[in-house]
C-alpha cells in the first residue's frame, strides 16, 4: 500500500447530522422542506448536484451561487461551534498511518472552506500534519463520483492510485474510488453499500489496521 486516502464527512468525522441541520436551514430560507430521504439522496455530493436538487425541490428560480453560499455558511458555522465526533475507529487508523509515516490524503466533496474548518476544529487532535495533502470539492473540475479527486490526491502524493486504499461511506465516493483504480474500503453510514470488485465493505473501522488494508489490497 502506497497511500491511504480518507473521505471526510461520514467516514472520518460524524458530521452528517450537521449537514442535515444546514440543509434544513437552507431549504427553509427558500420556503421549502428537507427530509432524511433528501439527505440520503444527496449523500456524497458533489456540491453542484446537491444545490441543483435543492433549487429544483424549492420550485426553481433560485440563484445557485447564493444557495451554495447559504449552505456553506450554515455548515461552517456548525463545524466551528458544535462538537464533531470521529467516526468509530477512524482516529485510531489515521494515527497508525501517521505513526507509520504512510502517505495520506483527505479527499472530500466538501468545499475548501469546510475542509479547512474541519482541520482547525478536529484534526488538531492528532497533530497539524494529519494530512499532508487535501483535495476539496471545489478544487476539481468534476467531483465524485468521477475519479478526478482521488486521481489528483494520488498525483499530489506521487503514488500509483492502484496502490492506494480509499476509505469511503457513500456509494458516490465508492464509485469514485473504484474508478481511480484504488481499493475501496467502504464503511456504510446512511445508505447500504454492496461489496464488489476492489470494494471491501466493513461495518466500522474499529479494529481495522494497516495490516488489514495491506492484506485486502493484495487480495484485490
């Protein structure tokens, strides 16, 4: 294994409840409602798809840029004001990768302002250099489920994506990771994910070690 590539929301940190709160507030400002089913549909992004869905659900006619700014504003406020727990086992696996000096990147559909907020509010717990490389959703021309974000992360790390392990919680992210050539370890959070070619599904990262990832990659 040449590198470990972490998704952020729902995989590294337990932030989906904050997204739901931010989405509800954004939709309320548009005079519409937002349900758990709407959130499940939007899981994994990309942001452009979520915003288009929100505007359509609210009846159309709203400026996409303004809706995006509203949603990001709500979410950044929540990230900076609420306690953000780690997903089970995620911190321990990340710490093992740090201790082993394994190349690693954070690859998120969230935009840079939210990735930076998460770095400042959560990742300081494991050190300032938790992720030498980060890729945000607004830094690629095409986001997940396209492999571009993961391919960019591998390129920035100088590694072969086929020798990387991607950690994801959403079908959108799993599709992106597999398309990049990496092995995906999926940890379903809100919607089910089926195992498949170059996709191992585990119920939680608790107890998962780098040795496990190495073995699964060798067997893929």
